[in-house]
C-alpha cells in the first residue's frame, strides 16, 4: 500500500516490489464529469468537422480528407463506416476540463462548447503529427492515420484538423460570448498551441541527447502537455467569468495537472498493463523513449549502469536483453516509485491552486476526484 | 509577338515556336508596390518571430526552432548567421497585396502589418510542409528545411510558423483595429488557411490520378493558391473600410489572380529559364508534376500520345527521352500558348473585379501593373 500526498490509498508499490503492481485492475471508470459533458461536445464537434455527415454516401473531392479526420477521431472505421460507441475516441480530457471549469464558476457550459471542441481538435492534430514523427503504427488500439494513408496525407489531415479547430474556436462569438472575450479565448488557444509545438520540438531534440535531466524533461512536458491542459481550464473559466483570479488559478492548476498526467503516462508506458493501456509493457523502453523514469535513472544510477544505458539508447534496435537491462537499472534506482511520487506531488499542487478559487463543494469534490484519477489511473 | 487579353504586348510565342521563348530576358523588376511595403512588413515580421534577435548569440533551448524559421524566411544562413539583402526571401506577394489593398482604399497600411506578416508566415508554413511532401531539396536557390534538419524538425517548424502567424494576426487589435474587425480578419485568415490545406490535399490526390481535367486542376489551384491571395486582399481591405463591396470585389479578384499566378508558374516550371526561376527547364516534367499544361495535354492529345503519357507518368524515374517525349506532346497540342492564354484570361478577370471598386487612378494603375506582372513574369 502507498499513501500518496493526496491522501488517497493506492496499490502503488515501492521500487523494491515493482512486480506487485496492480496488474489485476483491468480498468478504472472515468470520473463522473467525463460522462456529463461528452455528448454535448461530441455532437458539437461532429457539426464542426465539415463533410462528416456526408462522408459515407457520395464521392466529393474532399471526402478522403474528412474521412481521415473522422477515422482518427474514432467516429468511423478505416473504410468510412460510422462506428458505434466511444471505442477509439480517447478520454477527451481537455474538453471535459474546459466545460467543467466553465460550469464550476457558474457559467453556461453549453456556451463553451466551441472552445471544448477546438481543444480536442488541436490535441488530435498534435497526435496525428506525433504519430508520423514517432513512426507509431497504433494509437487507441487501431492503426495510425499515416500508417493507413501515408505520411503526406496524414500531414495534411493534421493541418486540416488544426484549421477546423481554429474555425471552431471562433464560433464562441456566435454562441453569445462577447467579441472581446472570444478574441481573448482565441489568443489563449493560439499561445497554448505554440507552446505545445515548442514542447514537441524540445522532445525531438531530446531524442538525440543523453544529458537531459528530470528538470529539463518536466520543462518540456509543461509545454508539450501542460499548456493545452492549462488552456482548457482557462478557456472554460473565461467563458464563465470576467474575474481574472480564477482564470489564473485554473491556468496554474492546469500546468501541474499536465505534469501529473504525463508522468503517470510515462509510468504506464513502462509498467502499464497492455489490456488497459493498449500498449505492451516496456513499450516505451523498446522505443527508446527518454520518458521521465529513464531520465531520472540516467541522472541517479551508477556510472557503470549509465554507461550501459548510453550504449543501449545509442542503438537503433533493442534486443529483449537490452530491455531487461534497462528495466533492471530503473528498478535499482527506484524509478517507478520516484516517478509516481512526482506525478502525485504535481497533482497535489494542482489541487492547491484550485483551492484558492472559492468553488462550490460539488465542484471542488469533482476536481479532487479528477486529480486523483489522473495521477493514479491505469489507462 | 502575342497580344494578350490585357492588351499587353509580350514575347509569348505561339505553340509552333516554343523554342523562340524570351529566354534572353534574365529578370524583370518587381512592380513598384513591392518595394514600398517591404521594409515595413519585414521589420514587423522579424519582431513577431520569437527568438529571432537572440538566435545568434546564446544557446537557449528553442534556438534551434527559431533558427530553422529564420533560415527558411531568408534572414539567416544554415549556420545561423544573419544574411544581408533579400536573396532568398521570396517575392512576398501576399503581404504586398494586403498592404496595397489597405492603402488603395484610403486605409493606414501600417495598421495592417500584422495581417501582412501573418499571411507571409502562413504561406511559408505551407512551403515548409510542401517541401517535405514533395521531397524537394531546393527552394529559392537554397536547401530546404527538411533536407537540412530532417522531416520531423521541418514538420514541427512549419507548425510553429503557423502558430506564430496566428499570434501575429491577433495583434491587429493592438494596432487600433476594432476588436470585432480583428476577429473577422482572423476568421478570414483561418478559412483561407483551411481552403489552402484542402487544395494541398486535392493536389496530393491528383498525383495518383490521370483522369484530372483542366477544370479539376483550376478548382484545386483556386483553393491551394487562390484562397490565400484572395484572403490577403480581403484582410487589407477590411482594415481600411467598413464597406463590404470592395472587400468582396478584392476577394474575387484575388481568386482570379491566384489562378493567373499559378498557371504562369506552371508555364515557368516547364519552359522557364533556370537562371531566373531557380529551377531547371523541364523541371516539372522530370518531377512528374501534373501541372496545368500537362493536364491540358492529357485531355486534348491523341489517344496514342495519351497512352505514352500514362506510361511515363506511372513510372518512378524518368529518362531524358521520356522528358523529350512529354515536351513533344505538349508542343503538339499547343500547351504553352493555351496555358499562357488561360493565365492572362484569369488576370483579365481579376482586373475586371477591381474595376468595380472606385479606386484612385494611381491605385488602379498599380494593380494593373501587378496583374500584368503576375501573368507574364519570368521568375
């Protein structure tokens, strides 16, 4: 048992007992706020992606483009047939946070839907491009866009999704949000998008370097993941209120939440259960991803172990033995529990920021539930 | 001699005398409007691309990113040293049109600089990505970004440039443009950007097809090239006036201008002079580009010739004989003069739209000069 800083009892093992990780937990239900907003923003998104409704029936010149988008968003299969359910649609964390922030401050969350849709599209634009760069063949248990339609088409479809996102964000004014506020929201989204791309750029440059420490890594993550999550909470808050303080506190909280989310993701990328994460255990090691646990190990392990890690991470293809060796070093330095602690500390800091906003009890309780989920989730 | 529909005497040969093309004309000076705005928007752009001023001196984590942008924009060389002059900066057609449209309607063009800068950045974002997709090694007489830094870095730097463009466009409000108008301008730019990407997507899909007619091709071009040029004139006009008519007429003119510009570009891509275009003659043939003259030939040539073209365009690498054969078919159907006529007809239509705006004489004269230049330029 491991009592995290949030006061939540989890089955998180310490480093010496990594094999006792709670692999029996197949899936944890999403916090209730996810279900409350889902239909509202998914229907809005479907209305905003042009050609979605017509992609099945006719042969318009741009159907191919919208088919790729619809496929990536989990709305249709690779042959264009609509998909029932939410199978490969992802958690939709960013739109959920946006609409929650709006409602938590007494706003009409329905008015914030263009922001929520835009956030989910920007996030998915980044995923389509990331998959090209990383050469990843699978995303959410299905083949990636580039692996089905080629790199060029995937590049263009990512770009298109981003433009549709921009168009969608600008619809805020049409739902009664004052013009100056709509402009401000667009500005926040644009800045977050640039920060996210800067983070992606740093991430790429880290791939070729072995001198990255946990601080560099967390700086990169706060851009790549934190900025859009922070933006989500800020945009939602902005629609609800003219008061700058809650917008700022939510913004700060989002940054910490992004770090908690990503570092937990990194833990799952190495020690997660394939049946819930959709990725094989040790997957990030095999892909030579310098995620948080590895970066931590590189800084704290013995010089002999570091030598071995350097040698492995400088090679193109890793053997099973290489992966086992890396896992051994990670275990020696307690990388799993250190990473998990880092995730939960950041989650705590997020909570601290939101405590400064005088939210109603239900809202604070829901945010607490979300924070715990993000830091200790299994998928 | 060839009297085009604009009433301008050019040295354009008819199809039977393609070899008499005016290869002796090494360069034509740009119309005067280009020089008038250049310094104004280039300095604005340099102020908007973050990190430009500091890229030479220190080793910040994002210098690599801004170095790529600065290189692509022609401001520094591949090792980061500032470049004097305008060597590889491109014509800057879109910002010039934007600032001209503003001034021509009595507006303060200095106020429209954020729009102009944003347009040039969006255009350059598309070039960086196009070069990846087309595998092009050179652009404006120098190595392309991806060929120097790799595809992933080029992809990310294109994305960054687009975000900086969005940020820059939003600065209109800071220069005194009313908020609602700034929002409208952002909307026009966003829509144009999506259309441009749709055009790029169609262009990619055409690469695999041989059943594209001149009409399909011009539809694709009106999106890929026309929309951003149309957007440039509209944004400039919007800053100057509240009257919807001139904005609309300029928008229409821009579409035609885009077609004229691209079809002339296609003519230069086959029959242009390397010393002025920076591309070898017949370059587009060698790259199996289905540009306007080829699409026209595919539709109008004999079935035997079509068979030969199909065979050539289905192959990966072309021999000198293949290129000569394609050139022969193009000559047989008079593809050069037909294409040139098409460019000039579209240029005429652009002029017709602008005639509906009651511009001052100097402004109409300058637009006329620009239109002629775009349709008959040699570089």
